[in-house]
C-alpha cells in the first residue's frame, strides 16, 4: 500500500522547530520533502546534544527529508528555487517579513510566481496585525497565550510546559493546513496561501479552559497535575514513586473507594463530582494517604483490578522503554553512517522507513538534476 502522501512534493524553507516539525509530519505521511537551506544551514544543526557531529535536536525535526543548499541572495539560487517550486505542491516557510521581502520569497511573491502552490507560512503573529514584526518564541507565546498561567502548582511561580507546546501546536496546525490546502487545490486547481501564526496556534491549546473562562468570566487557576473540574484527578505519591489517577464523572468513584479501602471514610459520602469539587483538598488528601502506603506496582494492581484509569508517572527514558511503546514500535532506530539515532515515529507512520535527517546539502546535486533541464547551463554549478 502506498503512503498517504506518496507523490506529493513539499519544499521546506523553514528553520528551527515549528515549520520543520510540520514538514517532517508530511514526510512521515509519505511526502517527498526537500529542505532548502542557505549555505550556513538551519541553525538547529548547531543545537545539542550531539552523536558525533550529528545534532539530535535537528535530527528529531528533519528525519525523512532531503537537503538542498541554495544561496537565495544570488540569482542562480533563486532560479533553482523557482525550478524546484514549479515541480512542488506545498511549501512551508517561516521567514521574517523583512528577510522574505529582501530575498523575494515572501508568501505573496511565491504564490504570485507559482499559483499552483499551497504556501503555508508560520509567522510569530498574524502578518496583518500590529504585532507582525515582533519576534516570537515558544516561551514568549506560552506566557502571552495564558498557558503558563494554568501550568504548575497553586501558589507557585508560573511554569512553561515541559515541551515546546506552542511550536509543536503550530507545526501540527501547519501540517493540517498544508494537507487541507492540497485537497482544496485538487478540487479547484488553484493554490492557496495559508498562515498559521505561532501565537494563534498556541492559544488554541487552551481548548475547553478558554471556553470555560470566556463563558464564566472566572480566571482558571493552576491545578498542577489536577483537573479544573474533575476530582480526584492528578498525580499522587506512592511509597516508591508517583501514580496518576483519573476519576472522570461518577463511574469510577465507587471502584476507587473500594480499591483504596476508603469506603468507610467521610469522603465516601461525596458521591457526585460537583460535591467533590468543593471538597477537593479533603478528597485529594484521602486518596494521597491511601496511595502513600502502597508501592506504585501494588497501587497499579489494585486500580487495574477495579477498572480505574491510572498510570505510573514515568521518566522520559522509562516511557520510551515501556511495554506498550516496545510492542507498537513507536520508537524506531534510524541508521546513519555519521551517527545513528532513535526517535519517536508519528502515530500514522507505522511501517514507513524514513531516511536519516540529511547532512547539509547532501541532496543538492540529486535534486537540481531533477528540476533543471539537462541543457540548462546552471546545472554545471550544482551537479
């Protein structure tokens, strides 16, 4: 069976995280992704840790791509780029507006020269807004979009999510936009210009928290590992670690009481979640006391027998080695002569083997030979 995006060519003109993450997602769906870099390369290549000379940071975002080095500051580089874009379907870019204008590769210019293209731009803020020229980074937008306000423990300083939530959200939205634009082009024959600002994508991650706050006018507080509306819900200490317990609604409350021997405790009378919310501290204290006397394995066995949703709180390495991850092959080995590495594959990419993240300019000759006519004198400069 062919990969979902087999035959689709994507030109990745983005750098660092959000755009490359989007383009890699398309590669994992089977697209041919050509990463266009300047002579200095994507700055992510310089970010550690490293295996030999290989950046694991860069590799985590660029597996499955081909790398072409083009100096867009000179006519030859722009000519080859246009030839490549003539044969492409989707382009992803995150140039600063001033740099894009100087190089002639802004979204408007690309769409005008190549009207068949689906051009997906990932700026920090909407280019039509007053903040269009302001720099935006994941930490900045997590702070500005309210994510940090609801992350962390009550009474403690605001905390950034442990992964670059804003960049990853923008990357996923950009990938969705790219595929949606491609489907629209199949129907209409015309390309699309689509913008996915980093801030906007991050704000969507507030989801029901935003809807609830907007509807009630109440500021949602940070609740640590807990839930704003469900109790008990969170991570509780055991004798040798931590375990997460998720009691949603009323179904799991009675079995939790039985599993933890809390049937005769005062909290057992708090039959509805609405009542438990008003007694959150007492409920959490009772659950914590019961779990604190058990090892994580013993607590997990009791909760599993009772059918209560739960999981041990694993470290990153333990998560990557967990039985489920091993069984489903979610962590894959990527063999490369200059430094093999392991990575988490996309959930939709089972069975698809991707090439390792490319060396800078590794595929320049190969791609230029594909897009320039055999008699084009420019070929001699690249091939």
